[in-house]
């Protein structure tokens, strides 16, 4: 159900205002965590969508996700 809801949210936002986004694949420090590629498949994301591994309790990990989003926004602004 969570993946269905996440997919619906993504579709809604893309229809309302297509904007850059990244998916943070959280809890990558857990042994049973889904890999970013598994999340990509579960959410039915296009190949260009960025799925970034993340551990929300790790400052550098969160910084990496935010930087990826910033780079996407800057790239879009240059277009």
C-alpha cells in the first residue's frame, strides 16, 4: 500500500507541476533494505529518475540527497 500511495503522489505532483525530484532510498544501513534499483522497479520509475541511497540519521547521506536535488534544479534552470 505504501508504494501505491507513493506512486500516486509522484503522479499527482508530476501532473500538477512537473518539477525535478529525487527519491531518497532511506534505511540503507538495514540489512533487509531494498536497494535503490529495487525501489525504482517497485515505484515504476523511469530510468532517468534519481534514486539515491540514504540513511536519514547520517548528515552526509542526507546532504548527498539534497545536493542531487539541487543539481537537478540548477540543470532545469539552465534549460
